[in-house]
C-alpha cells in the first residue's frame, strides 16, 4: 500500500522504547514522527 500526501494514516500499533504498546489513534491531534531502525547503528 502506498500513501500519498494528504492520505489518512492507516491503523498502526507498535511497542515503544518504554516497552508499552502505542497506537497511532492514541496520538490523534498531535504531531507524530515515526522512525524505523533496520539496524541498531543506523542513523535517522
């Protein structure tokens, strides 16, 4: 699935660095940056 500028983000859930589950819907109305690290030494 490819998103375009202006598309709504799909459902997303992940474990945070604090070992808690975070759902994108919990952050509605806030600015969100999601960074994926394929390897621990990979910079953003």
